[in-house]
């Protein structure tokens, strides 16, 4: 994940240098340059900030993580395609949430049986925006007893400061 952040940040900086070095040869119009500058200014603090590990620590303590490393590695190989399994082990709650969201029933049942409902409740309670689709969000809130009929909490929303 850090490598992707670095590549994106370096790409934005290189693109910005290219555009400002010779505006006559810039591949974008003036309006696009303004938009790019605004987006880069908004994204730069987020790219420089380290990932938020607090949700991970609250969901899976280190001893639980070590105990279920084989399961998490297997699930990461199947469901976390944008990172290597080893890299994704730094985000165990994300792996489990991905299985809960798009996993086949057998894998979701295996994770639920192995980690237990309390762990899954913590993952749902601390989920970040984009971790669940609407259907999975409703299913897991009902399945784990976190919602009454027709009273499912809203999906987490990404907010920009």
C-alpha cells in the first residue's frame, strides 16, 4: 500500500513539474491544470499521512492475528488482489471485511467460525467507507444482531476535511 501511495505522490509531483516547466507544451488545458492543482492539494495530506492502524488494533489483537495467520493469508490471496498477501497481513481487519463483503459463503462461514461473532461485530462497527456494499452491510448487521428489522445503521461515509 505504501508503494502505491509513493508512486501516486511521485506521479502527481512529476506531472505538476512537467506542466509548470513548459506551459506551452503542457498536455492539459488551463482549467484542467487548476483542477489538478486543487486535487493534488487536497490529496497531498492524505497521501503523506500514515494508514490509520487504530481500527486494525481494535479488531484483531496481535495474538489473535498470529494465531490465525494461515487463514488470513489464504483469504488475502483470494480477496485482496491489489496487495500481496504478505503486505495485506498488515491490515487483518480489511482482509476479513473483504471476505465478509464479497466472499463466497464457504469462506465467509470459515472466517466467522474461526474468528467468532465478537470479532466480526468489531469489524462491522469499525468499518471504513468502501469496505462493504449495501447488501453485505445489511446482511452482516442482521446476522450479527447489530440491527433491528428496518433499523440498519447507514454505511460508513468518507468525509473530506
